[in-house]
C-alpha cells in the first residue's frame, strides 16, 4: 500500500529522460536501447567490446600493446553513449546521489565474474580538498551498492589520495599517466587487509586507465594477489 501511494505522489520516471516508466530506478525503452551496454564478446583484459566473437579468452590489440597494471576491467556501458555519460555526470557533478543505487546494481551484474572471486572492494579515493568541494565520493557511493549486492566486503580507507591532481579532461594518455604518478599511497593501518587478497577497484568512469593503474600499482606493491577494476562507464577505443 505504501509503495502504491508513493507511486501516486512520485510516479516513476526514466532515469535519463524523465518519461513515465513502470518502475522506479529504470529506463524507458528508448533510453535502454541507446545506453550502449557492454556485453560479450569483449577483451578479457580491458573489457573493450569486440565487433565479432574471437573466441574464449581473446585479448585486444590495445591490451597486448600496452598491458594494464590491473588484471581485468569490466564496465556497464560505453562512455560515448550520451545516456551513460549523462548518468555519470549527474552523479559526479550534480549531487544526484540517488543514481548510485541503480548504477551500482548494474555494476554488480556487469562485474559478476570479478566479484565471485573478490575478497575486497576498494573505491578510488578523492583528495581531501576535492572531497570538501564535492561533498561526497561517487566511487565510494557506487562501491557501497556493489558491496551490498555482491556481499563482497568494502574498505574505503585502504587507499589515500595524497596528490591533488588537476582534472584529467583534455590530457593525452601520456599526460594522464604522468599526472597520476605518486597520487596514491597505502594506508599503513590497512596493509593486512590487502596482503594476499583479490581486490576489485571501483570507480565511476574508465578512460585511459591512468587512475586505476596508479591505484592498482600501490595495491600490488602491498602484496595484493590480484587487482581487477569495475566501473559504470568506460571510453571505448578500437579493440
């Protein structure tokens, strides 16, 4: 009864276009079709979608030419989709905290194979100055939902962002990597939580991989067994 009353007062609308839909936290058919969901076949390392099935365990040319520090990456949708990019921006820049719930649930499904083997979730941290200005860490908000959906423990204090890096927008791949050097350090009090564990790093968007590579490198130096990456959206380059 309470749910029906809530639907009358606040009728469910599409997360993107605000058209009427049947249930809350969902998409209308048009936005669903344009979301750019990433499904198999894709590169086992980078999660980049293939145009055709290249067989089990296929790895993209990009992964072979420039192997990432992390083991595997998975994403819900392509960042070049206007719909996915809109949702990521609303969560990150417009305080739409309620979007963490549906986006996090989609991430838990997209990263199911990583999460079944994971011991710990670690969100990419913000520098304290950025956290003050933004008021919340969108990666931690997403990770909390993923943790609840997957039952994988979450630890938000494993990594510390010690370098107030400028925005990465507009930087080349090389510039992004240089920008992130020394950006993270391990919280010494959490070292035991990392040693020998399979860790999934959680972030909102994956572009060149500079940020997650820098974070993964710190965790692997702390003797993590493996580091995977789970994001909501990723930039898709030719695979």
